[in-house]
């Protein structure tokens, strides 16, 4: 069977052939009537200040088999509620991730050290994935030492970005790609990533397909 493109995190599902995509469902919005084949479910840290109703909905719907991951959630220093509100919300998602045995998809802006420290302290059994990773090689290596996975998005299209530089040093068994909320195609992101890594696209597809199967026991 040919390898499929894996889009680890998208807000803009395409439903095209030869593509497996995890569609982000944000609980501050209304759930769609028909869910895509694979979804993640969470409350974004931008909505951390008012989440009681959304938390009830999260606990209610997260058991649905189409939700194969919890999140996105996380910490954001630039915009949203207080750090304490964000951290409390993140803990709720971590608990649910562990309870349901589903990986956690993380949004992180300028709080990488805090999230790495949190994983070190809590020692969760489920995988934690930094989506849209765009931080230094040093931070990537620290996170690698504590079991994190990394999903790279449109930032790698800029060869001078931190993401492009970190990608070059990321262990292949921790690697994913995504489009996030951009209109960029996942094929273009894979093409750029293969160029950065100096490998064929088919080899990169093989890597991410294997990683997807390992984490999600699917396709």
C-alpha cells in the first residue's frame, strides 16, 4: 500500500485522497454534525479564562473514537488568560490524555521550558506533541530527552527559521508535519522538509507513516 501524507494538525480539512489528517476541533466552537475520520479535541489556551462549560463538553465527547488525540491545548505567553488559568486548563487536558490513553497535542508560545519541566515532573505515559514547533535546536534537544514529539508546519518554508534549523536535528522517530490554520498544502511542506533533510519524499512519508502507526495504532 502506498504511503500517505500525514497532516498531524489542521484547522482546514481537505478530505483529499492519499492524505491522513487530524482535524482540530476547538470546543469554544460548536461541534460539527459530521466529524472527520480523525480529530483532536481540546480547549485552546486563548480561551483559558472561561472554560467551565467547555470542560464539561470535553469530558463528554473526548471518548468518541474519532478523537484520537487530546488538544490542542498548552501555554501561550503572548495572548490569552493568566498563566495560572492556562496551567490549570493544561492539567485538565493532561489528566484526560492519561485517562483515555490518547496523545496530547500542545500549543506553545514562549513557554517551552515550562512545558518540558512539567512533563519531567509529571512523567505521563502518553506522548506529548509540540505542534507547529518553531524553537531553537537547543530546546528541541531538551524536549527530545524528555520524550516529546515535534510537528513542523509552514515555518520550515523559511530556511532561516528556527523550525527549519531544528528540523535538521530532530530524530526521525519523533517527527511529524502539519498545515495548522494555513492554506499551505501538506505536500509543499513535505517537499521542503525532504529538501532540508536531504532525503526522498517517499522516505519521509515512510518515516511519518511509521510514527503515526506507532502513536495512534492506525492506518
